[in-house]
């Protein structure tokens, strides 16, 4: 069974752009760095050569990860989503029942998660705990900091 990555069109486009950048500019820079280090003589004691080869390996690893992600990507059309329950790409407003604070998160795939933009992964503890819930549901979520209790106060798409 394939392990799909669900992405917005914007997220898919960003990953595709990064992949193209790494394949062209990134590989070119890595090759130049290796050639420059190689020209400095004895490779057995050349730390710059070793560092350049390691950087090339990390670059190729990232390219491979992006190719795999894009090959298994499913682009979700937000206009087709149901806002009656929490799902991927939902904007979910939750109220912390202990502190009374409300916060809104957008549930996204792991590759699009960004805490600074309040975009959390559906595979995170809070994301998993909220999936399938409806407005008014109270959820207890085990987090690294302990059990937190939230009430779902709003769900929207977009």
C-alpha cells in the first residue's frame, strides 16, 4: 500500500520548484566544490574534499526525498472539502479548557507544517487528536508536556 502525501497545490508547486533548483543549481555547485577541493592536491588528507563529498551526498538524499514525496503526492482541491468535521486542510479553532485561550490551526501534511504560520501536521499529536471531530467536541490530547484538553469551537476550509 502506497504511503500518500496530501498536499495543497501551493505546497506541491513549492516542492517541485525546490527539486528543480537542487537538480540544476545545487548539483552544479556541489560539482564545482568537489573539483575545487580535488585541485588542492592529496585527497587522503583533504578535509575540504571530504566536506564537499558529504555535502553532495546530503544534496542527493534531499533530491531523492523530494522525488519520492512528489511521486506519492495527492493534490487536494480545497473547494471539494467538507467543513462539518476536522480533516486535512481544515482550519480548526480550539479552546484550551484549562487556560481559556483560543487558537486556530490549519491541519496540513508533514511537508507543509510550519508552527510559525500555525500550520500543524495531521500526524502530530494535536493533529491526530483533532481529525474527525466536530464543533463542540471536547478532546483530550497526550502531548510531550502532558494531557491537554481542548474544545473544538470552529471549523472552516480555505
